[in-house]
């Protein structure tokens, strides 16, 4: 459990012990994400799913995969869902399905998890990076427009932290240049933009079910969703050795299949997604109320037209590292998403970008702090976290 005010040693609460309480029994531990709380409530159902899968024995592309694909595609309001091994697989396969490869460029934000760029590289193409907006952390569409060139083959916006990119602007840009849009929705399960689901607005939407995502497996998982029959068919071949029918291989595919057991687990969790997202939003509202105007904190602005499913709750301060240390001493885990933007990663030295190329992404990398956010946060825990932040700033 997340909150343990273990008062097993009576009388220890003295002024002195409070001062020295780094590891005292009073110490609460607040994790960034609490999978234990999520699974505790579901344990018997998850074990049943495991037993059912064991009994059926359909471990590879079994019934649970198809059932979950159908259910998740319905949630997104699209006709196809193809269960894949990871979110990275979904992004790579979406690009490959569009025929994108060596010599081609794909536009994506510098401020994202590196997997977005790695998918472009894995397809053999070249990432073309653009900066983000300071207030929403999302791709700067105006700059994206300036980066479109003769080699551009697709635009890859990322619905980072749980808010959708301004898709009207992205889709208008894409239409002007006859480019497909692939959405990285790995942080945006259930988010909407003007009533449309994340993942349903481009030619393909890519999701990850990494355990810590808003909808997470007990292991790796991913999905490509699409209304395009051709893209979905390609993804089904590509995930399974290119196989169209037994021993009839249509394309040079790999192995990128969603595991049956993971699909069974995801099928149990899916009906809870909306409720979990609502719980995240409620905690976020409480954080906002308690943190408004505190110190030099800057809170994330709402992205126009989008709901927010709060995969992350990020605050900004010039004293980020000191605040992180202060919270650590109070048992509060935090994270930085992400400390080094894609263009400054050693893995992408070959692209030739330099410090200063994307000043907003770089500024944010030094100022952002992700504070605990998950559906099982209690009001008391949010108060404890926010209270500790206020204390740091003397507010
Ligand atoms: C998690 C994530 C991915 C990759 O998903 P995996 O399932 O870990 O491969 C891609 N893009 C973003 C924005 C993510 O947060």
C-alpha cells in the first residue's frame, strides 16, 4: 500500500525524531505510480484470467487477443485494433504500413519519450524534430509546418502526458501536403479531442500497454488502431512473420504479437479505464487548487479542444532538482519526463542537432518534475504531496 503511517513504536513522535525522520517509522512512502493498489483490487480476477488462459492453452494470438482488440477499437471508435508486442512496435509497423523507409523523413516533437523517434529509425527513416509549446509541452504545429520538405512522408504528433495535440491544425497541415498522420497515443488512452478519441484521428493510432500507462498490462503490450483496412491487414501480417495464411508469407514481418495472457489481463482492466482516468483528473484538480500561485511553480495549461487523462502530472520550477531532493526526503517519489530531449541523446548524435536547437524542449527538460499521479491517490496523499511542495517554497 502507498500510505503507511506505521505507528508501531509508541512515543516515537517527538520533535527530535521529526527533525531526523528520514527513515523514521513516521515516514510515508508515496510512489509515483501505484500498481500494487491497482492489482490488489483486481487480484482474484487476474488470477482467474491466468487460469482460463492456462486451461485454454491458446497462448499465441488466442481468443483473448481478439476480444481485447475488438473492445479497445470500440473504445477508440475505430474499425480495427491490432494487438502488438509494444507501443514501439505499433509506431514502427504503422510507418512501415505506409511504405515509409530509408530516405524518408517523419516529423515528430523533440520533447517525447525516445521510442517515438526510435520507431522512425526502426522503419529505416529519419526523424525530423520540432520544438514544443511551453504551456502544453505538445508539438509546435507552426514549426512542424516549417519543417515539411521534399523528403517528408508523415507527421507523428505525440499526445504527451495525456492531452491531445491540436489535431485540427495537424490534420490541416497534413492535408495541405498530402501527408498521413500517425498518432503516438501511448500516454493518452481514453483522451478525446473535440469528441474524437486519441488514436482515431490520423490514419493510425499507436498505443502502449506498458504497466505504468493509463491502461497497462502485467508486462509489455501495444496496439495499432485504424479505420484503414490496408494498414490493419499489414499490421496483422507484420506482427506474425508476415504470415497471411499458414506458411504463406506476404511481407517480411517479424514477431510483434500481443501476448494472449496480457490481452486477457487488459480485457479485465479496460472496463475500469474511464473510472481510473476520472480519478486521475480529480487528483489533478486537487493538486491544481493546492499548488496554484505557490513559489515559482508553473502548472501545465489545458490543450485547446482536448480532455486530459493525466498520464503524468508535471509541474515546472527553476528549483527542480532541490525540490525533487526535498520530496525524496519526505518519502515522495518523483520523476522527470524527460531529462534529455531526443535531439541531445547520444543515440541521435548522427542527426547533427546541437544544444539550443529546440530551446523550449531544453528549458522544460531542466524545469519539469512529475509528481505522483495514478488513480488510487487518496485526498490525504495529494494533500501530503502538495503540502510538502508548499513547505519547500515556504508557502
Ligand atoms: C511508452 C511510450 C512509448 C513506447 O511504448 P512501449 O510499449 O514501451 O514500447 C512510445 N511513445 C510514448 C510517448 C510513450 O510514452
